[in-house]
C-alpha cells in the first residue's frame, strides 16, 4: 500500500461504540419511520426521486443491506427529509440523537418560513417559562406544607 494512499474503510459497517445497534440498522429503521410519517415520501421511489439517489440504493438502506452505500448518498437521503446527517444517523435516545417525535418536529420546523419559526419559538419559550413557574410554585407549596 502506498504511504500516501488513504486506507479504504467501509463507513457503514463500522459501529460507533456509543450506539447499541449497527449504523445500517439505525439507517434502516430511521428511513422506515420517516417514510411512514411523511406521506410525500412514503415509497422508495419517492425518496429516490427527491433525494436524487438511485432506487436500488434507497432499497438497500431500507432493508439494512447498506454495505456499499456512500456517505454522499446518505447525506442526500437525509436532506430529502430535511435532516442533518447526524440526525439521520443518530440512534434515538442517545446523546445527539432525537427520538422519533423530536425528529418529526425538527423536520416540520425546517419547512416553516422565518415568521412561522419565530412564532413557534415564541410559543415554545412561553410554554417553557410557564412550566418553570408552575413547577417552582408547586415546589414552594410542597415546602410550605412541611
């Protein structure tokens, strides 16, 4: 092997030690879920068309047979669902990974115009502040009863 030549590694066979499942299984499950919750991308052909990735490649990802899928193709599939590569590859519930509900929320948020995003952020901030006040009030009430 030439000293200047980079070793070829199959990114999708390697397993991150913090993940409980192989990456190809995570991609398969994530793609299956995203296709079920996105009617506009409910078929392999629709995902292939929107992502620009070949049908056979999308099929291999969904069937967890993604041994030879390039990182570029995975990025394109993630982009089709408005997800970053990290969101698409992260196992739900792990550090940096979103659970399925959060993933859908992020995906839908990214499709909003700036004004709508501002309104959603205002609502979320307001709701969080209300919950904090209610929690503190409940804690103070518990302490006064002691």
